[in-house]
C-alpha cells in the first residue's frame, strides 16, 4: 500500500523475524531519546521477538514499512486489556526511524494497520500516546480520524520531568452502532 505523500518506494508489509534487528534499533532510539514510550531501558532483539510473537499469536498484525530495502518503521496492534470484554478494542503502537519522520510514512503505516484491524473485526482502536507535547504522534492519529478522549496528567517520569499520557480513539467498522458478534 502507498500513500500520496509517502515516498513512492515505501512498502508496508507484515514483519518477519529478519526485521527484528531493525525494529529493536528503531525502538531503542525512541526509548533512549523520546518521550513517546515510557520504557527506560531499550529491550533486546530477543525481547522484541517475544513481544512480536505474542501479538502474532493473537492473530493481530505487526507491520513494517520498508523504503529502499531498509525497514524504517513498524506498527502493531495489541489488546487494550486482557479481559475478554475488551476483545474488540485494540491499542496501536507505531515507531519510525528518525529519518522517516515527516515524510508521510507514519500515516501510510498507521492507515494500513487500521485497515487490517478493521478487516479482522476490531471495533475500536486506541492510541495511548506518551507526552502531551508529542505533536507528531497526536497529529498522525488526528489525520486518520482519531479523536482525543482524555489525558492522564503527570503519569510518567522520564528525562527528569513528568509526562502526560494522551488517549485518542477511533471507531472501526460498525464501531458501537451494532452489537458485536456472538462469542
């Protein structure tokens, strides 16, 4: 899938085990330099593999965006909470390499993630965004139809300061307009 503002060579595809070093490197940069995640120590490639395997075992997507043969971002959806009543409500995560930011790559990647989750029967997608000053993440979610649903003030402490968490939400498919399937 491509997007008009993304580089024409951008390819969004399901991740593979071969992508894990790039995924771990991208995430490590965000852990060490950003406030979009509240992790304080970058996880190993093996830990990222475990996380990916957990998502895929639930039948949920873990995607990468590749440009010129290099993985420059990834996105996945996971259950918002583990209790069965939440089974139609997912939370997205999206991370880009710094050189991919501001080029439409995130929008392309998130749009494909949303489409796959909707096709799988999800009804709500949540974004739990670290740092209320995270304009890039808030902006890409807003551009794809998410609405702000709340803020938890001073929820995390990172880089010597308190950080908020912004919640955004988007209905998928029928959303709450019809009952969920039996089961």
